[in-house]
C-alpha cells in the first residue's frame, strides 16, 4: 500500500530539533550550577531562565512562572481561576486540549465564532455582558486549529472589555515567532497588561520533549498559580529549563527560529498552493505563519465519516468536532465539516499528495 | 551570630549528586535518541527507562508509569481513586505533602497511630472494617517523618486486609535503597501485588531537580493514571528520564547508592549518638536507614512554640503538627511534641551542635 500521510497533530519534525546544541546545553547547565539545577526548590522555575525571559519580554521576573509545558500551566490556571458555575469563553473552533482542560476543572466552555479577524466581537461583547467569564482563551497568532490571526483592532477591543468587566484574557502564543510573511500584530499584553495572561512554550521552537513552557501575568496571580503547582508537583523539572537558559544566553534560540522558518516556509507555501490548485471550490484560511491551515467543507460536501474514509485512503485526519466547544444559542458549529491541516511535519511532496487524497473523498 | 543549623526538609546535600555522570548522561541520551527524547508522546514515560525498571523489579513495562516526580504521581493517583466521601488512611504521623495532596483531591485523611513495627494493626483492621478506604498510604522503609520500618508480619497483614476488603495500598519507598545496617524487609508487592501500588523516585538517589519518579501497579490502573497525566501535562519531561536510563544501563545507579551510604552512614551514627548522649531521657526512633530520626517529647517537656524558640537559638525545625492527619476518635495526636530530625544534609559536627541547641530548649 502507498505511504500513509498524516495531517493530524501539530508536531514538529525530528529534523527541526537543535539536537547537538541541546545536548551540549544540558550538560553545560548541569555542570555549571548543580546546587540549583539538581536540587529541590525553584517552584517558580529556574531563576536564570526567568531573568532572561523577563528581559526578553520587558517584564519583572516575579511576573514569570516556568513550568512543565504550557498545557500544565493552563491546567493550573484553570484550577486557580475557575469556580463552580463559571464559564470560560474560547474561539470557536479552539485548541481541543485547552477546551478539555477547562471543562475538567469545572468550567462551562462556550465557543465564540471565529472570523477572519478573530472572534466575533459583537457576540463576544454580548456574552461577557450577560455573564462575566472566569477568562477568555485565545490563540491570537496563526490560531490552532484554524490558522487565523486576530487583528490589532480586535485585540484592543478584547483587552478593553476584559478591563471593563474584570475577566482574564489568556493569550496562548506558541506559534508567534513562526511568521512566514508580514509583520506581527501587537501582543495583547502590550495593549494593557492588568488582565492579560500570556502563555507560551518552547515546544514549537526547540523541542516538545523538553516540556518547558511559561506564563507571564501580574505577580499576585503568578504567586497563586505557583502555589498550585507546588501542591501538585513540588517543583518543575530543572535541567531542561537550565538548558533553555543556556541556549538563550548563547543566542541560539534566534538561530534556531531562523532555521525553522527556512524549513517550514516551503511547506506552508506548498499547502496553500495545493489547496488552491486541487480544491479551488473550498475556501481555506490563509495563515501568515504557524503550523495550521484549515478549511470548512461546503454544506453539500460529503463529510460523513470523513476521518474513517480518509484513513482508508491513506490519509490521517483529526475529527474536526474535537475543536468545538459548546456553541452560543444562535450558532450551529460546523465541526464535522471542519478540517485542520498541519503542514510543518510533512514534505511539500507529501502535502500535494495528501491534499489530492482529500479531494477524492468529497 | 553562630551558624544556623537546619533540621527541616529531607533534602540531599549538593555533594550527593553525581553531577558529572548526569551531565554526560543527559547529553548522551539526547544525542542517541532525539526522535523520541525531544518529541511529543511517551505519556507513560521514556520506553527504555520503563524496560530497565521493569527488569529491575521483575514486572512488565505496562505495569510502570514514569512521571515528573512521585508527588505528582500521588496527586494523579488520588485524582483517579478518590471519590467524594472517600477516606484515605495514613500512618500517624505521615509525609505532610501526601496528607495535603489526598485532602486536596477530596479525601478525608485519617491517621492510624504508628508504633515500632508499623501502624497499629488492631486499629487499622477495625477502621477498614468500619469503612473501606480508597487506599492506605504507607512509607514502610525508614518512614518519613518517623524513621520507623514496618515489620514483615505487619506488611503481610496489611496486604491481606487490602485483598480481603478491596482497597489499594500505596507503598512509597524512596528511601528503601539507603539502608545503613541490617537486611531489607520484603516489599509489600512481593507479598501480593493485586492491590499494591509501589511508588518511588530518584530524588533521594540521584537528584531531586530531575523530578523522575515512577509507580508500579496493575496495568489497568497504570492506564487510568497515565490518561489523567496526559490530560494534565500531555507527556512527562523526557531528557531527564533518558539520562536516568543511561545511568542505569552503565551500572552507575548502584555506584551512586554505594557512595551515598558512605556519605550518610556517619551522619546517621552521629545523630543517634548525639541524641543518646545529649537527650538521654527522650526516647527516639532508631532507623536502620533513610533520612530521618524522630522523637516525641515527654508531656512535661516545654514544647510551646518550639519552632520559634529553636529559630531564635539558631536551629531550624519543622512544626511537628504538619505530619498529623485527622486522628482516630480514641487517639490524641502529639503533633506539637513530635520532632523530625533529618540528618543527611548536615555534617556530624552540625548534628552534635544542633542536638545540643535542641536540648537547651526543653
């Protein structure tokens, strides 16, 4: 049988990892600072890494918590912020594991439809006026799963509503440095930081196996989330954090990002081109960076058991329904017609063949 | 002012860490296996480490979960096993963070008085007959905080009661390899493994900063706990697990344990000797290994604000009350008179001076 092609998870390819640099950095950081790196403590993360990240983001070190990956930080934040009866708002569609995490910690998770400029502002404003949410969760840059970037105007409006009503905004920005064209929109925290929690990780920039993620937020909230983390796991894993600090110190993070852009840009181009050529009648998102393009099949397309039929044709897809939270009362989510297409871990040839297989199914 | 002496946490001294070997192992393991060590996945832990541990313990790899430290595994197990209204039993006193963790996950935590051979079997049998607990949590070797080792007869009786009533037994054994005299009692799992969860970690043998802990349990339970971990943190940190595998493969773990015994044995002797000489009227535990000696002050000793008065005298102690769960109805816990004395991170000279300071306070 022909080669399986996987358009499933947002996983970097092995060749994207700076393996030699990481191996050296791990050894160097343990050798340099064993009394801290190998010991208990540092519940808020490895102090030199926090200092380097604080400098990079123009914040104070006590506004930064480094943990074992950003999903865990999302879990800790939800544990701290969600009270029984609370709602959490997300873009619709949104990151499937984030939706599941907020639900597990007791939130009712409601999705606000996502347009080309970000979530639907009118509906969002009405929803937060109706009930103040614990927080809204956004992936504003090259969104997972849709590939949409939230416009500056939308960002401003969201931050203003958060300050007015007193809810938190999580901006999850793991893809932000992976921009293939155009210029960056301002981060939400630059537009007003009193209600913004920034989360990101090195999973898409260095390696997922390191599980190094961090959050930036007002110091009082960082203290509460740090305590919840200490209760759950005592302190985060430190040698991997120290290795990231070592790479930052040597300027190797920016070199690695430059290499990733060179690796991923042709794949991104191949995906957009394949969709335009092979599926011209199906509108798709046109991201300026990140890992994902998405499309929503027309209502008359054959979307029944798409994942099963794709697998039989040698194409692995994720069921689109996983990305959808509870819809607003007046909206109908198109989960079964939503297709996420990650392009970073597949070659341009695999992308062209995968899209061809997809086209045969519709 | 004279040097502060700390008899607080069970922390290894920096000189106990095999720093050079760990630095080399981290680099080697990442270089050898980047496609696994640096990637997503392996929710159950790094497969070669699980295989090595399975061989060491005579179990199957699917009976092992390696996570980010054993406190986190305790948290995950409690999340999976505790239902509203459940009780969890512990030795009285017990590990303070375990008590707090089980409470946070909804359990009523009840302490069964600990004698020289382990917990009070008569009271334990009566309590499990009254209400079947979700599990009982034990530190059977050189207990934290008391320094007691549970006898073989007690172990057999506890396993038999667990099988009879259908509750789980957690045996937490991080100190088990650190035996300074005598021969080991059988592990509870050797006496019947259908109801036993073994937990341990490399924090006391290699380094706490690695946060590598693991549990052994029936495969069906491992599957449930692994899924809870995946929900919370996606997958554990892998380079540190791979480094531990590297050390095991090279036989360096056993070398490190031998070096620790050489380092800790004189400290253990110094602590027992100092107590016998300086506090002859106060009975203390006489552990055969581990990190802790403990004593319970006589009722007529001056125990009021002991921690505060000790600090003023240059001696750091942990408040004994932290180690006590809810008592059985007919018992009165002596938390304010209980003193835990960790001896591994202090020199024989510091131990002698610390015990002298303690004696002046009573």
